[in-house]
């Protein structure tokens, strides 16, 4: 299972996560987040990273032109769209993207269209705020295109094994403080996420 470590703000955390086995790193371009990073600061990290790691820019309520400009400036390779962007916006993006579904009910899962989606728990603020999704909602479904987020931790991520998720996404539960990762928590999370389900 693929793992994304989100809310990266330092090169040290980025390279530590990669060394621990992270497949993707997330950079939060949402000014109201405590993990916010500017495109220019993200670029300083990204330009020093090794190849074959996805660099994901997280966007909230931005126009396509802003997303495109920030992506070019920072060097991210994928846009994570955390709002109900109109089709015109999505069609105007210059880089690949993944949309976020903020699920409040099981029906929100059932209505997914088979495209790759990041599924997070619904809450009024953007980001899952550590709120967990009910794994029962995913039983018996085709979850190959779902990246699961929301309330995952080093202690519970093993519970997602066996559902066939494409990947998992984590931020706050692997931190020492907001925006700063805890190396042991990151290593434990990734190791537990990548264990093969029996």
C-alpha cells in the first residue's frame, strides 16, 4: 500500500519520510493551515529531493491559474484538490490532480466514480481534523482507487489492511508538533501500512 506523509515543512522531515519508505509527500498551500508552506519554501525542499517520489501540493478554494502558478513555482508533481472545483477549473490544470471526497455518510463512498480519490472524514474545516472514517463503509467495495485519510495513526493504520485501498494519507498523528514530524511515528506508521495483510 502506498503512503503519503502530508504537511511537510522542512527538508529534514521530507528526507526522513522518504528514507522511511514514503511514496509521496504533501505540501500544504492553504494559508489557514498550521502546516502552511509557501511555494518558494516548498521549492527549496523539492529541488533537493531524490527522484521517484510524488510531490503533492494541497489546494483549497483556488482558481486554476493560481494552482498552475503555485505548482510551477514549487515544483510539485500532483495537485490535491480539497474543494468542489468546477470542471472548467480541473480541465485547465497543467498537472495531474486527485480530488478529495469529504465523506459524511456511507452514501458518499458509494457514489464515487472509479477515479482515484482521496477520501477524508467530513468536518466543517478543511482537512479531517483527526476524525476517523468508519471502515465498515468500505466493506465489500472496490477500493483500488481510494487513498484513505482521516484519523489514521501508527497504532491503527494496520486496520486498513485487507480493504484493498490504493494508499493512505497521514499528517497530524505522526507529528512532534504542528508542522514538525516525529521520526519514530513516521517510521512506525509506514512500516505498519506496508505490512501485507494475511
